[in-house]
C-alpha cells in the first residue's frame, strides 16, 4: 500500500509482527564529535548513547571554528517554486557562499555535505554554487537521500519561515539530518520559527547561536588574513 511504500525498510521490518525481527539498540556512536552526538543523544536516545570518539579525534578543520552553529536567517523568506517545492534563496546563497569560503580556506570539497529539507532547495543551492564547478565530491541532497552518508562538515537548510510543514516537523528526519556530521554542523534557519517547535527549540539551545551576518563574517575571516 502507499503508506507502506513510504516507510523506510527498517520501520517496515520492525512493524511487521509476523516476521518477528529482533531489534537491538546500538549504544555507541563512532561518527560525531561529542558536541554533535549530544544533540541526538538528548533529544532522541534518552542520553543512553555513548561516544566511541572524543574531541581529539574530531578537531576543528579551521582554527576556533565552532562545532555546532545555528545561524539565524531571520530575513529569509520561503518561496513555493513552480516545480512544486519550497525554497529559501537567502539560505541557499548563504550556504553557497560558506562552502566556497571553506574550500578557499583549504577544506576539501569532498568533506562537505549540504542537506536540504526540500528537494527544490537542493537545486537552488546547486545553482548558487555554480553547477558542475562545485560538485566534485560535494553532496547536496535531501535528508532521505543522505541516509547512511556522512561528512566532516554538514550544512542543513531548514527552508521554512512561516510554518513547519510535515517534513521539518518530522523527528525522524530531524534526527537523520542532525547526525550526518563528523566534526562541524551548521544549521541555517529562521530561529523565531524553529523555537516554536519543542525539538528544534532544544536544538537551538544546545548550539552556538549567531546572526547570519555574524556567521558570514566568521567564515569569511579565514580568507581575509
């Protein structure tokens, strides 16, 4: 059925009582810096998750670059595209600028990933990146397409500015998006909207919070010295 097709394989196996598939909780994560694993650990795993890596294993890729930032794109506006999806040009431009600055400062493009809540935003980010010139190893995709992947640096574009919608409010997608980064996670969104949702409010409270201008100044400073 349509509902069943929409479930990921794990959920379908878990919910099928006839199969009697045993489920085990994997209690140690080996991907993320402890500051990043703290997010999912507190929000979704009742603090049961252990860290198999420490801060020395995930040192900043640039001096004093924060591990987790929520950049407030308060002036950004969501737009409903003709192709049938939501975009946010302000977030897309900021992410493209940040990626270019990081690559210029010496970070390998293949170590950076961009996750967008909406597919239409994926294409807009790619457009601002300049198409093929900035796709050598750089993954820009939706949360679902990023399942199982990881990068040292993850940018997350939340897109919406007026209401959450089903995708942004899905805790499973939130967890998947927030757990892809190994060393740095940068979330761009409208903070006043995010704080209306209990899960996102907790996410912002854990993070280093910056205005968009503060964030862009921070990332630009690595190439202005």
